C-alpha cells in the first residue's frame, strides 16, 4: 500500500467516524451526547465517502 493509499484510508476512516458520531440515528453508541455537525458539513462528508466508494477507494 502506498503512502497515498494509507492517507486516503485514514481520512475515510475519520470521515466515517465523524458521520457516525453526528448522524441522527448513529449505528454505534456516540462518544458524546453533545456531538454536533451542521447538516451541510455532514452531507459534504457523506458525499466524499460515497464518491470514494464509487471510485473503489473505500
């Protein structure tokens, strides 16, 4: 795995964790009940993860 692949995997993992933490109905218990991300940023993060999945990166 190249350095770029390692970085991409780490960034995707971070985005997925942020999305899970801030979504209305998380798939895992939240780290904090105070977690919040504005909807437009949550949507942008989800679009980035979806785009990576479509490109075969995720």
